[in-house]
């Protein structure tokens, strides 16, 4: 498969949340393709170690919830490389929340997961458009931003917002005359990252590695996919499609919200998932 031209050797990529996990795997893959990489993260020590493992990478400590900090990240990357061809708004956190408590966790989660993406889009898009060359803006979402499972509403809201921001961005780019910049929504499956490693020292059999996610991403955007819905070793795309279809039908069928987890709909959901298996 021919890669997207933004991945060309000597092009430049900026990745947030790059000290570990999917962000670090992206930096490693892009550098392996001959790209120059700028790695951003709020954790200075981990970022220094991660960037030190990639020849030529530059590290910029960045709080993505702070628009001024993201503007400074853009300026640093532009000064170093003269251009940005791939922007990966990947920084994310997960903190516990409930619908009517954990207010500080709501603020922090939305600040990083949603406003971090908005800030990245606001800071970088015009500069990337002005280059007049093929480019990519990749925003990391989550399946929880589509199916909204019970348990952590702040995280679900943040990732649902990333989906909406990314869809609107891609529509606007598509409607811009002469635009060679496109947006893409990365939706990982169960991925073994540092966040999980702190609790589970060995990679579970069901999980993909971060490198597998990035391989899938590169192939998908090179095909022109907007929705990069990653499987894992436990859940395939057909299962994801059914779960997402059921969720969307809560509205069209006037079912209770989150009916997938509603006891009155347990049998109907199980039957729906069995059809076609």
C-alpha cells in the first residue's frame, strides 16, 4: 500500500501525549519512516526519556489544556522544522467520575481530553493549511465516546466531544477550496499502555500493543479512512459495528438511554448480537 504523502521522509510530525503508549509508538513509527518528530507531554521526566530513545526527536513539555502552551508548542515545532505535516492530538487522561460528583476530575478530564484537542486544532490548522501540501490532523478518541458505557461519564463526554470536533473539522476541511489537509478520528480498542501497565505488569492476551494501533492507523489513513476503528485480540470490527449500531438505535427506537446495560433489554441485546454470527 502507498502511504499517505504526509508520511514522507523529512516531513515533520507533532505528537501530544508522546511520553508513553500510543503517542510514543507513533513517534517511533514516524521516525522510522524518516520523519522528524516533535514529542509533547506534561510529564517532563518521562518525556525526556522517551524523546531520548528516538534519534533527532525534540521534546516540548506541554500542558495541552492551556492554549498558550499549545501555541508555544506550534511555534517551537515550526521554528525547528519549518513545517508540520502530521499533527496527532493524542494526550489523554482517565480519572474516575460520576454524574453528580468528582467535579475536579470532570474539569481535568475535559481540559486534557477535549480542550487539548480543540487547542491543537485551533493552534495548528491554519499554519498547516498555509503550507499548501498534504497533511493530517489525527485526534485520538475512544469507543467510549461512541457507546458511552456506564461508569465514567466525564471520560465518555470528553471522547464524544473529540468525535464531534473531528467530524466538524473534516467537513470544514473538505469544503475548503484547494485544501490538502484532512482530519481523522483514531478510535483504539483495548490497548496495552503505561496506564494499564501500572496495574497489570504483563500485556493481557486480549490487548493490542500501541505499535499495532499505530500500524493500523497508518494503513487506515493511507486508505483515506476518517473513522479509524481499531479491533483488538478480543473484539473484532463486526462486534464493534453491532455495539455501535445498537447504541445509535436507542434514539431512533426511543429506548431508554444506555439500553445495552438496561435489564429490560438484556435479552433483546443478546439476540441482536447473535444475529449473523
